[in-house]
């Protein structure tokens, strides 16, 4: 697959089959994503993969924490809200996705079930967690973000689906109860990884992108 195809075909997978992902494939994807640049080649990210009973325990723990309204304690500060164009895009995403899923504006039960599915990683058989050094500058998040993007593109090339989910990092105590992550590392983000369910309506959904004039400014060309 060419890079252009990988970029254009990537999407957030929101329903997975139960088929497990081989550990050798996870190793290959991680090695490929390792090729991204970082400040001074510091490569500040660490990667933790969970599958089988371990992934299931994390998913169940996260859903339980969410549905019981436990206080969220992410180790990397998350947005408290958006404004302007960012909020417009955020709302448009929700409206468009819910339309595909057949969730009405006033259907509170279905909306709550969808939010809980985020914490369940949409049934993904594997979870990937990326951490950064706790005492480092926030700049390491840029480097780790490059790794995450490359990992998702590499996974798509191999026929796997991914979804980058802040929900998977909102209750780090659940994750740490299953995965041995050193205390000097902060959990940045979690990825759902697995084989997409081709029949799921959610996997036919594609989010829109802003027009180029809202993004690109050319000077001196």
C-alpha cells in the first residue's frame, strides 16, 4: 500500500471482531512505527501491549469505572472543552456519527451505551498503551504522537483496525492494575487494535476534514 492510500484509507474503527492479533505482528508494527523522527532521536515513548484476558480485564475495569461515575484521573491533562471552529468540528463529528448509528438526539440510553463502548475499546482484542517520561517537557507528546500515527498507518497496511481513544487513558489505575508500568512514566493514550468488523455500520463512517484554506497559509511561494 502506498503512503497516500494508507493516509486516505485510515479511519477510526469502532467495532472489532474477536479474532486475536498475533504478538509477532504487534512487534512488527512497533518496529515500523519506531522509524518516526523525535527530538534528538530521544524516542521518548514506551509501548505496552495487552491481549487476551489482560485486555479484557482492562476493558471491563474501565467500563465499570465509567458506569459507576468514578472520578477520572488521566496522567496527561485532557481538554476541558473547545471553542470556535474546534467546537463546530467536534459537534459535527458527534452528529454525523450518531446519524450513521441511528442514535437520535434525545435517545439518552443509546448515547450512554455508545460512550461506554469507548471504554470497552469497541470490543478490540488487543490494547496498545503509549507512555512518555513523567518529568520531561510536554514536547515529548509531539514525538509520541508521531509514533501513534505511524503505528495506526502500519496497522492499516496489515489489514488491522485502530482507534485512538482518550477513554482508555482516563482511569490509569485500572490499566496499571493489569500492566506493570513504571511510576516515572505517564500514560499518554490507548489504542484499540484488532480486526475490523466489516458489517458494523460504525465502520462505514468517515469523519470530515477541514477545507485546506482553514489549515494552510502560504508565505513567499
